[in-house]
């Protein structure tokens, strides 16, 4: 269950079953992770290979417009299946999707070894971003809110509490206060990565003109 699921629940009763971060067993018993974004392959964006911008992506994707991983059983496209190695638990396999998001986000920010990285938010995505950045040789600090998040961050070896200027700041919390913290932590010319799901009412974006 991630914050996107909670956001969808807040919108009211749903005609589909939630769950876009999941792994499960195929009919032959193979454990597999599932890529939840389903594309139509017919629109102008799919025609140029920009499947993430498919014009029907919310309508088709698992757990967002079609039955997802909280179902007892679910049909998924064959190309959305990634078999997982023997010994991996399904409860760990479900982290493949947010782990991919973390890796992609840091790559888009052109994060290099030795970079100072601040992560705001200690949920699963924030913790995964911190772990990926640390594995890449970055100097990582994470801001967390709850005791269980602190315990998980410490278990990963992440430094608690970000201060000073950072080359990359990742908002994995999705709140106005997180964006305000990002404005204080990011160095001139730094990269701000916005991974949080912001409330439908919107947030006030802080002044970051010096980053342009």
C-alpha cells in the first residue's frame, strides 16, 4: 500500500481493485514482479515509444484504472512480467516497482558518485531512493517523521537529518512542508526531484528561481 493508493481511496468508491506495487505467482508457480503501467499502443505518444505518456495510461493501468495487485487473481500483459530469482519473497518482490522509480529518478537527476543527496520522506520510496543513492557512492541524508521510518533508515545505514546544501534533493513526501524543506536544502544549480504524490487541492511551490 503506497500513498497513491491512499490518494485513490480518498477519491471515493472505486470500480476496480487497487494495487500497483505488487508481485505474485504465475500459473506455473514462477514468482514475478509486475510493471503496472499498461499502454494502449495506439495513441500518438505510444507511436513514438513514449509509453509513459500514453493518453489512456490512467484508464488502463493496473491498480489505477483496472484491477490491481490486491485482487485474488489478476490478468497482466505478458510484457509486464519480470521473473524474480529463486529465494526472493513476494513481499520483497513487490518493491521492484518503487525501486525502479528510485533508480530512474536519480538517473534523471544525473546523480554522480560523491554527490550530496537529501531525501525528504521516510516512506518506502524515500528509503529506496536513499539506499540507491548510497549504493551509488553518494553522501546521503534523509529526513523522516516517524520512529519506524527512523529505524528502517538506520538499518540501511542512512544518516538521519539533512542540513546544508545538497546537489540533489528528492521530495518523496509529497507535501507543502516537504517542498519548503527542499528549497532550504538545495544548492544553487542543484536538481530537485519531485516523487511525492501531492494532494488534489495542490500546494504552493516555493521560490526556486536561482536554480534556473
